[in-house]
């Protein structure tokens, strides 16, 4: 599970860097096949020698509070979605760079983030087993579901 | 966005649906959006990396999703969207993106695709790119499907 440790480090660094707060990994479990979204889901696909995807999931109010950390005066729902996407992108980018540096030749690359919000949203990635990393922050619960072939 | 990119994906949907025996597909007009409000409840999405970065999303109503899953599973009745039918829809999206990428590779574009993800729910809103999203409505005997391209070229 070395990849997961690398993702955890990158997620903590990205959170600290963007929001000036620390977060701690509360639990690490096998993700269920169907993921019932908390409200805002950011999906970033991974290509290269191993394929996979990163899914960041959080309640809408958490995305709004994180956005307020960046700009307290801008109470904008789309800005909250973009903030969540940027957090996922920075965390995933840092992890992928670290994995590529550690395991030469693996050549992982990221697609651009896609953001989904809605009600009763269910998410499924066929043929991928994911690890759910749950963080309980002062802004609310944040889950990362990391799926990478061979992990 | 150059028309050749949009055409590659329309051609691939036409080809994949024809391979299902779904008959002819009819493409509607092309429109551009900053984001897309999902008109339909179910969306499959695949990311692209390489010379083109971005995401391709196919959005459809449940009825179309059930029909596509059924033809992909040799006519098996699909009463609900379960893991098996979602796997079939993911594979259909893989085929569409794979064939489009093959067509684009003949133009010296090296593109890799991510595994598919399927998401469904109510009142869905999505951003699949930081640039504009190209939207094309496609009709077939299996129902309507909306092609959404968010490509950074």
C-alpha cells in the first residue's frame, strides 16, 4: 500500500498548502462498489502503465467552507465546486509526481478533473477496486477513493 | 474546437451503435456550454491524456441506458441499473472513446484514455473541463444520448 501512503502525504500537503489547516487520515478501508456521493464529487482519471482514478467526495457545505477559506467574501456555488476540483488536482498531481519519481518508468498521467453535483448520486467504476481514505476536518467529512490497477 | 475532434467521436458512436445492430444514428446540432446541466440521469465519463487532455461524457436517460446494456449483454433483460449493466455501459464508453482515439491517432495525435466511471442521480450538474463543453444530441433506435466533449487542445 505504498501508493496509498504517497497519496495520503500529498493530500495532507495540498490541504495545508491551500487551506492553511492540517488534516489527519481517520480511516482507510476498501471502498464499496457503488459510492453514494455526499454531494460534490470530483473525478480525475489516471493513465500510464497503471490505469485508475481518483474520486474526491464531500458534502456541498464542506466545499462552500473550503472556498470561503480562499475568498471569504465570495459566496459562490461554482467557486466552491472549482475549489474542490483544484484541491483534488493538486493532491493527485503531487501524488502522481511522487509515484513517477519513486517507480521509474510507470509514466502515470492525469486527465483533467470533472466535477459532479446533484442529489442521490451514485458512482461506480467498473473493474476497479478502490481504497477509501476518510478525513474528518473542521469543515466536514472528506473522502478520497483511490483506484489504481494493482493496488 | 476543431470540427475533426467532434467528428471523430460522432463517427465512433455511429460505428459502435451499428456494431450493436442499433441501426442508424442521427446527430443534432452542435452547441457550446460552460458547464452542462445533465438533462439525463445517467452519465458515463472517460478522461483523456496526452496531446489532448480533457473528458468525454455520454449522458442518457435510464431507458436508453437499459436498452444499451441489454444489447451489449446479448439481449438479456435489464430491469434496473446494477453493477453488470453499469459495466456494460462503461465498456460501451470505452469502445466509443477507443475508436475515436484511433481515428485521431491517424492525425499524429497520441492520446491515452482512462478507465470509465458511471454516475447517476437526480438534478445533476457537471463541469467536465475548464474550457467550453461541446454538446451534441444523438438519436438512435435505442434512444437519445448526449455527447459532451470537454477537450483542452
